C-alpha cells in the first residue's frame, strides 16, 4: 500500500512538473514572439494580460489533447463565466429575437421622451465573445448615454459558419425595428454598434438596411476597430503590428477563415496574399490599397508588398471573401452613399487599424459624415478593458468616453 501511494505521489509530482514546464515553455515562446511597442499605453499591464491569455490557451490545449474538452470550449467558458448581478440604474432582461438570444439594458430613470436605441454586436473574431464578455461595456453605454442597448448573442464559428453571425445580427435588428414601440425607443434614433468582429457585423448590417424602405432609417453606425476586409493582410498596420497583443496578424487570418469555412487550412495563402487572384485585387485596389492610407501611418516599418496570384483550388475555398456582407469594404458606391452618419475608432497598435482608415475614406468620398477617433497609444481590444480592476487601461476609458 505504501509503495503504491509513493508511486502515485511521484506520478503526480512528475505530471505537475511537466505541466508547469509545458506552460512556461509556451509562455516563453509566445513572449519572445510578441512585441509591445514603446508607444503602447501601460505596456506592463498589456504584457500581464497577454501572459494570462497564453496560459489559458495552453491549459485549453492540454485539456483538448487529453480528451476533456476542446480548447475553444474551454476559452469560451473562462471568458464568459463572470456575472455582475443587478444594476441599480438599469433594467436588464434576456429575451429572444427571431430565435437569437439578446440582452436588453434599459435605464430605470423615467424620461418624457423616447430614448435612442443601440444594437450592439460583440467582438471575439466570430469565434469567441458572448453577452457576458461585453456585459460591462453594454451596461456602461446604456447608463452613460441613457440609451436602450440590445446586445446580440449571435452564433459563433467554427460550429456556425458564415453567414450565420451576420444573419443573426440582421434578424435581431429587424425584429427590434419592427417592435420598437415596446421599448420606448425613437425609431429615428436607432444606432448599430460593434467592436472588432462585431464592428464587421455592424458595418454589414448597416449596408443591408441602407436600402430598406420598409424599416426606419438608421441614425448612425459606431464601428470600434472593425475588421472590414480579408483580401490584403499586408497593409501597413498588418506589417507594423503583426506581433502586438491582443490580436496578432496570424490570428486575424485564422479567425476570418474559421468564420468563413470552419477551418483555417489556407491561413498561409491568406497571409501571403495568394488566396485571391491578381485581377480581383486590381479591381478592388481603388478601395483596398496602401495608396489610400495617409503617409504618416506608413513611416513605422512598412514595406510595399508584391501582389501574388492564386490557384483555382484555393480561390474556390475563399471566394466568398468578395461578398460585402463578409467584407464590407467591398460594397459598391451606390450602397455606401446611403449609409448613415458614422463613428469609427481606430488604434495605432492594431492590425485592423487600416481597415478602419480605408472605410473612413470610402465613407467620406461618398458624402457620408464621419467622426473619427484615433487612440495613438491604443491596441486592439483596449475598449473592453476600460474597467478591469487592476488591469484597467486609461486609453480604453478615453476611447469609450468618445463613443458615448
């Protein structure tokens, strides 16, 4: 019995030691392959958050390898486990809009007039994110802007491929518009908002609704560091910030492929630009080109990239990247001209920075009024860290104040 006990203890000790070494090795690898530029706001905090995320991902991978659960499921569980309880200033209720789960935040303070309504689509690369991960953000927007906020829990990839997330966001928005009288919202003040992948969905839904005469006209769209195209992953911001947390260039490509096809088998072709034919790239060069990026954003280590052609086999897998409901930057001018007043937030140290800059130009070129706010010291995901206890970022709060 004593021998068996000793062997068990030794086994556990070896297992724990191996586990720690594995985690430390992963941290060291990702640490050495990441970069936090000197201009980033509160770099030590960002490094700590990055290490926490690495550890969580490694544990998830181990759990997947031993057959307990998938890494994606574990990461979703960790991200969405917090609950905030009641809010003294808000009525909060979970409902379903056209089979889509939503969470509604309504200010408790009575008002003599109708409020504005905000449809909010969370970020997370179409793979992560939930009503819970953006709970603090939605509460803050509802309280500070005295708006009715509807957060949409759309279906996630890779289980649900494109256009599932887009369809859920569109259907929930149309349902809200058709039942606006139940929520005390002014039909002339409906705003669509989203961050990151949610910004992509917000832009796509706004474009779809722009031509609808049977629904109220949108008052505005609010796009928070949105990802708006998947044709060129070698724009200046992708090159400059490719290893800056919290969104690496490679991960951006992985996420959009997971959303499109449910797998990321062609990530190398997407990163090098050999997934779309040269003819198509040249056709869209008027909208997606470093030439449309202001020169001041190219001084930090940008090198022009040579266009590569693609094989028919690869293009067949990713040709839907050319659909505006997946890549809103590719919408025709006739659609863009009908879009509502827009607010775009970008961060200097974000691979998606140039997507926002290119869309800003497209909107302005088509006569759409744009308010642009750029966080010179910001990084991708900073807005959702505006109120994270000891890991709060002042730039996130500054950006959110401007959104409100």
